[in-house]
């Protein structure tokens, strides 16, 4: 993965990374793969606070480009729309989501 642009957005408390990933001879990377790689590119980042947006693969080319946001706090993440949270729900392992799924308010 190659970082095309890295910007610190202090107003929204996040780091914005534009990337391109050459995956010659391999399948198209999943959002989980992208999140895992972004986590390694930004040491100290919390995987629960990473959002992958605009992930796009060119037809006939082993090239995927996209944008990833790494938020500093959960509160800062509230600027994202609800569909983004639903899209990333299956990629995260949040203990709060596990408790509500088990019926924690008995």
C-alpha cells in the first residue's frame, strides 16, 4: 500500500489518508484488509476508530484506491453518518455491541 496523501485534520480530530494499493496476482482487498493495513501504517491507532471510505478498484487493473480516516476519540467519530457505522459494524469487535446482543438489560 502506498500513501498518496496524509493530512491531519485538527478541526475534526482525525488523520486522513489517501492510498493506492497494487494487488498484482491477488484478489481485491476487503475493507477489513485495508483497515488492518492502515492500523500498521499509523502506529498507536485504535482499530475501532478507523473508517474506510471511497474504496474503489479499477476494472481490469489490480489497483485499489481509497480514503481512510483515523479518529482520535469515539466522540470525534460522531460526525460520520449512520450508514458508515452500519457498514463497519461487522468489521469491529466492540464489547458494548456484544453486551446489547446478549440482552444485557435483563
